[in-house]
């Protein structure tokens, strides 16, 4: 385990287990889905995340193309739609910036600019088999993206 400080979170990261789990993940959740919202996200995924978010992903061993789930939350500002993207890492929360594993602070999103927010928590959902049996953290990034498909959203 290595400790990595990300914004106000200290993550005790099991990089080897994270790498192994992502190696067993053939496609991201959005790529496996055929709904219009996921297709809209996929069309702009390569430019959806800021360099700051990509650097966080790199430090945690997260391949941005292997989201575990993508959720469209509805209209955001300036004609964009709000997407929630979920990723996992093997590890636990330590203490940093007053946030400790098990306290309520880990559940709060932090605004990271450019219409994005991020949180790291021990709350998980939709855990694939290759992530089971190990302590995992969910890294959630909310991002506002324009609608770029010719078809309109439902």
C-alpha cells in the first residue's frame, strides 16, 4: 500500500490490485451501454476530463476509458448535461485535511473547477466480480458536457 493525497483525501492505495482489476475490465460501463446518454458521453470522453482530473486518475491508476458506470443526471448549466462517472480503486481512506475514513466528510463532493466536482468515498455500487473480496473506494467525477449527438435526449 502506498499513501496518495488527492485534494482533501488521503488514499491508502493498493496499486497492484487496482491494476489487476482494471486489466480484467474489458470495457467501461458507458462503452457497454447503447443508450443515447452514454453514446453522447463516449463521443466526447477523450476531452471530457481536465488535465487536473487526468493527473488524479494517473496517480490512482485509473484508466479514464474504463469507467464502471456513467449516469446522466439531467440538464446542467449553459445547455450542458450533468454526468456522473464512477471509478474504483483498491484501498482505504486515511486521514488528510481533516477527513478520515468513516466520517461524514468523505461523502461531500469537492468543486475542482471547469464545471467538475469529485469525491472519494467507501460507498460503492455495482461492484463487478473482479473487484469483490478487496477493500475498494469509489472515485466519482461529475462533469457537465454538451449534447453533441444529432438525436435529442429523451
